[in-house]
C-alpha cells in the first residue's frame, strides 16, 4: 500500500470516528437531552460523548445507535473498525430491560428515530465532526452549546 493510500484510509477513519460521535450528540440533543461533551482520540480511534439518559428507552436506543447510523447516513463508514463494543453493550442492556415481545419493535423504532433525526440534521453532524477534528478532539461548554443550538429539536420525518 502506498503512503497516499494509507493517508486516505486514516483520513476516512478519522472522519468516520468524528461523524460517529457527532451523531450520538446530535440525536441526544434533538430528543431533548443536555450534552456535556464530545471527544475523539485520533491516535487510538476511540471516542465518546456524554448526555443524559431518558426515561423512554426508545429514545435511549436512538441515541445508542446514532453513531453507526450517522456513519451510514453521511456515507462515512468506518473501513477498518467495527461498531463500538460499548454501543452494542449498551443497546443489549436497554433491550434486555424491555419485555421480550416489545424488543424487536423498540429496536426498529430506535433506528428509525435516529435516522430521521440524522437526515434532518446532516449538516450539523458534518459541522460538529469537522470541529472535532480541528479542535484537539474535544468540544464542551459554550462551544458545544453553540454548535448544538443548530440542531432541529424533536425533528422527525415520517418513514414510508
């Protein structure tokens, strides 16, 4: 593999990581949660965001799956990295708290909500992802509030 190919692969992975974490934050904010911070570490490929949990488990599912859905919606797939284990673990925990008969529908609704919010806020996700990559990998406080103020709250489009 040539140096240019390696550089392009690493850049794509960095963009995917930033979009992933921005997706979590945008969906959390659109559903009404306060978001404390978003961060990525381009050296390790790790990232996180911190927002409040909801009493409504479908909203929690939507935030949980928002990272991977953001990569899909914005066409920034992680090429060499799989979905974060912590996201899968949290989703399993949320689903296990629901009656078995409701799990499949709840999972589908969480994905639907996340995707609708992300599609309606794609430019905000892209902007936050760009800022994450240029601001030492962490955004919090007033800077984060200003970026998240652009999120369309409770924005959902009907699927059909």
